């Protein structure tokens, strides 16, 4: 069974059973093993999807003091039967939510379904493959309350798909959740919305009073600001989190599938010419690094993104810009909001996709260009917006991006793979420089690689309609 380094006796050390997903040695089936018990709060989407599975080995390199998983595996091998794996309480694994829910609106007892974003590995066997499903129920649902008190949302997960058609019981709760502030998740896995700050509400009243508005309107506004409801908890479709097992999860499987330990590097000679970076219209200023290459027809590419829950961005117009501004002012999500143009070979992007965040300032997104040399090859630049930057001199606002663009690249790959419409083929080195600045001067950190993804061959059945995604199979 996988263990942490600190769990190993002094005479033993930790041996990696599989690399962290999307490390230099890429692993398709590398997952989270039984020894990952840390409650450390995890930063970034890539961190949510990353772990290293270890086992204790003797100083000489051989197995030492085999754990429960190892003994069960050995016995199974001698008998030629099954593998028995036990994942202890505290094991964590990343998941992605497939539907939006809001505290106070979703009823207690409503079903919840999530999708695992990494496999569970025990003793060098992938016991549960990535992109399996887990189910649970809403156990607490309280909307925002008067006097600015935030809402609460509690989820409990009780079922996990081991293989198609086979469901086992589990006891799991949320451990971390993308977009949430530190301390927002309780030890029982509940999510709490922050209480409204009196200072912020008082500022609104102060500005109104300074504008010379009468006493009565100011008093009414002050009273409303004090008693109005706080925020509810909202979990968005596509949001990434981590589940933690409350109790041990024993599993028996007949299929010991070893992790694929690496994905080889292609060379530029194996692909059409790939631009290194985007640019401004005249090409004088370099922009974001190209970090994705798609191989496949345009219809297959768009279908893969549609099934993965990405929304195509709208073209800039007075109406779409007005919607984006209103969403930013109201701190609401802005699905389909337009993005600024970037250029490859003097052409602006052919396609743009996004997954909306909790407000208009935050979103996953990418721009895609068709390569003129090959009608079935595409390149893309993926970044994550995490805020707004305002230039008072030019009177212009632009999104601030997370400088760790490789994490966004990996998020795109994982979401596409989860649909069975795409497969990671390889990585290709594109850039030698790893510290960059884009058109607006924002810092970028990258490993200089682009992920090569083949799209096509989506399963024939349509994905579940919205509202039906929480149903368990019979």
C-alpha cells in the first residue's frame, strides 16, 4: 500500500510507484495511492490534480515489511485470483463537479455526482481508473442569512464507481475546493460562505451620503445594508476539489492494470510547424506561450470541448461587453464573456472557450488557431484569469492571469480526456525560455512544453441532460 516518506521506518525509504500527473515523466493512469493522507491546503488546479504514490522499500532497494496492500497482492498472485487493496482513512483524490448547486436552493437529500480526475493506485496497480464517478448527497443547505451571515453547504459521498457497472460503498467528504478561501471548509467537509464585511457596506453608505443625498434615503440605505442577506455557497459545474476518505476503503479487483509511467516527447519534426507564442496584431510584442496542440477535425474538437463543459466565448459587441461589466459589478459569473484578441501568423483566434469562475474576474480559458499548413492541426494558448488589472492612464482594464500557465494546460487536457473524446499523445518542446512576459507585461512561468492531444471518436451516446447528472446507475 502506498505510504508517505514519514511513515517509513528509519531503515527504509520511499519508492515512487508512479510520477505525479503531468510531471516531466507524464503518467496517464498515475493516481493517488493509499498513503496520501495530508490535510495541507492545496494551491492551484494543477496541485489539486498532482500526487506521488510511494511505498516503503529496504535500503537495498527491495520490498521491506510489505504492507496490507502488498501482502494481499502477493496472495492474489499466488492464487491467480483477485487483488485486494485497502485505502486508509485520510486518502485524498481530486474530483470535478459536473453540475452547479447553490446552498439554500438545492434541497437536503439531493443527489450529487462528481468525476475523479486521477486514478487510485495500490502496489503498482491502478485499482480505480481516472474519470470514474462518485456519488453523494446534500446534507446541509443553508442560504445567505440576514445581517450578512454567509450560507453553508454540506456534502457527503457514499458511492464510488470501481469499474463500469460496479459501485462500492465509501464514506468521503470535501477536503479542498477550488476558489474557496482558507478556512472555508470545515473538518466535516462543509463549505461556509464568508460573512459580509461591515466596512464594505459602510463604505457604500458613506459614498451615498457624501453625494449630498437626503437623510431619509441614506438612513434607508444604511438599514438595508445592515440587514440584507449574506452570500450563499455556490459550487460551479467544472469546479475542481479534493475528496477525503473518512474511513478505510477496501477493494477487490480482478484487473491489475499497471500505471503507464511516461509519455514520450515528440519532436517538432513529427508535427506541422508550431508557433512559439501569440502576439499583438503586428507581431511586435510577444504574448502567451502556445502550450496545446490538437490533432483532429474541427467538428471533433468542438464536440470534445462541448462535452467537457467548456463554453464557446461570444464575439465582442456592445451587448456582450455590457453583460460582462454588469457581471463584474455584481460579482457574478460571466459565462461566454468575450476575450481579447491575440494573434498567430497575423490572424486572431479561430475559436475561444472558457469555464466560468465564481465571478467575472476568474475563469479558465483558451484561444485556438487552425494551422494553415494542415486542416486537421490546431494550436492553442491556455491561461487562467484570476483578477483584473486597471490602467488608469489608458483607461483600460485587462484580466490578470495566473503566471503558472502549465497548470491551465493540464486542466484543459484532463477535462477533455474525461469525455473519452480526446487522448494525450505526447509533449513537444516549444520554448527554451521558461520565464516570460506577455503583451500586457504580466509574468509567465512555464516548462516550455506543449501537450499534444488527439481528438475524435466520442462515444455515441449524448451526455446526461442538466439536472439528471446526479442519478446513480441501477
